[in-house]
C-alpha cells in the first residue's frame, strides 16, 4: 500500500514538473498569440485529468483499506468474541 501511495506521489510530482516545464517554455510572445487561450486550456485540461485519476486511485485505496479493516475486525470478533470497542 505504501509503495502504491509513493508511486502515486512520484507520478504526481513528475506530472507537475512536466507541466511547469511546459509553462516555462511559453515565452511572453507566445502568451500574446491568438493560440494563448488554447495552449492554457490544453495545459490545464491535462493537469485536471491527472488530478482526477489520482483522486480515483486514492478513493479506491481508501475503500480497499476500509474493507480490509472491517474484515479484520469481523474475523477478530468471531475468534475472540465480544465487543471490539472493549479491546
């Protein structure tokens, strides 16, 4: 799980670095061109897609961990018996 989270963080940082590098490459002349709005839109759309994908991965990770904990508590309760709140 930790490796998956770290891999996601590394991917996020690399994506952000690529996005920042592309933004730096845009000179002030390019920003005044008619294609300015399109270039900015494409850059932001890409970054939004990356963030959306990362959020999905984290949501799935949290759901999986929640399910594992519930299964663990159910198993422990069946083995030991009693109320888990008293442990």
